[in-house]
């Protein structure tokens, strides 16, 4: 009996080995896996939408002759009228000078203090003393600006202030520093350092914990002293954090907060203390010229954006560290 060579045909159009994962179901799985993180992020997201992004719609009134009773859309367009008015105003150069000098002074004298404080705390071995200093330095950050300026006014009072009593003990005659234009910036910078130095040191303390302890061990084996370890291990280790924070601080050179300057300023110090934000307050809320105030505020935001882009570019070129 001859063998039968039966050819068995196997079909190749079988079902695929694994069906592609549905993108929608994959998204829902990721969403479910990250739901608690998203819940924590939700308040921050709502805050920025309500108080940062939605108010941007109001910038359109800087190009209109805005009338409160007519509304935004019924108010006539005037183009760049208020921008030209501001640039041609005699107040422009004074405001730009005051804002720039105050912002630069805050960065130059205020930025190194949190770094130095973090480096000093990192060297403290007594845990109780370290936590005590941290707590004392953090507390001023949570004090209202109104209270901070109130304390400054009390301390610098020419009759009952602590500074006045100290000056009298030295045999000198106390003066009212709060009405001296040349003292406005030093007082503002010192008050800002006292209020925010401790809180700003948290980021640098966190960066210090990320430095590999083996680097210190290797440096000690090579005979490096604590001072050399500081310069060759510690500071390079926190340099990326320093660059990032410096870029962010430079972005706020022009965009200085309103409250502290407004509370500290008085008619005698207008020439040194009047800045963009206080001018916007007077033009918009006091005099009711909302279009003019909005134009000045938008100009401030654009200049701040230029500053932060320039600082970010310089940081990327110099240290290869940047925000993006």
C-alpha cells in the first residue's frame, strides 16, 4: 500500500497574537492610578485658572478707552494710545529706575542669604539647635506684610523705636529714617531678607540632602578640609538649585509686589519708592483710569518675561542648567 502524501494546508489568516491595547482604557487606567495625585493638584489648578488665566481676558481694555458703564466690548478701541502716553510720560523713567534698582538690590543682597543660611545649618551637628534656628527663621514668612511693615515702623520710630534708643545710647541724635528717600531701599531689602530668608533656605537644604555622602568621604581621604569640601563638593552640588532660583528671582526684578512697597512708602519717599505696581494702583483704582493702569501692568509683565528668558538663556550657556 503506497503511502499517501496528504498535504495539510495551514491557513495563515489566524487571529492576531495580542490585540492592540485600547488607548481609552489605557488612559483611564493611568487616570485611576494617579487619582490621588490629581486630587492634590486640583486646588492649585483651580487657583491658576481663576486668578491667573481668566483675568488675562481683562488685558484687552489696555487697547480700549474703557468705560465701566459701557463694558469691555462697547468701549471704543484706541490701539496703543495709553502705551504711547506712558512712554512719553515724565514718570516713565523715574518708575523704571525705582523699580529696577529696588528689584536688583533685592536680588543682589537677598538671594545669597538663604544659601548662606542653608550652608550654615548644614554644618550644625546639634539637632535641637538646628531645628530651633530653622523654626525661628521660618516664622516671619507666615507673618502678614501689614504686620511686618508695622513692626518696621515701630522699630524705626525716632521717639520710641529700638533703633532710636540704641542711637541715643551711642550719644547720637536719632532721625526718622522712614522719611529719608535714600534709606527706603535699604529698609525694604532688610525687611524682605528677614521675612523670607528662612523660608527660601528650605530649597537649598533639600538640595544639600541630595549630595552623595561618598563625595565628602573621598574628599576627606584626599586631605580636603571642611572649607575645601564646601567649595569643591557642597556648592557644586547645590549649583543647579541656585541657578534655577536665581532665574526665578531675576524674573521678578520688575514685577515687585505691591503691598510691602505701598505700606512702607510715604509722600516723603515717593521719589525713591514709587514703582510700577504702586503707579498702577493710583491710575487704576484711585483715579479710575483702568485702561492706563492695565497698559502699565501689561508692560511690566512683558519686561519680566524678557528678563526671565534672558536669565534662562544665560543660565543654560554658563552652567547648562535652566528652566527649560
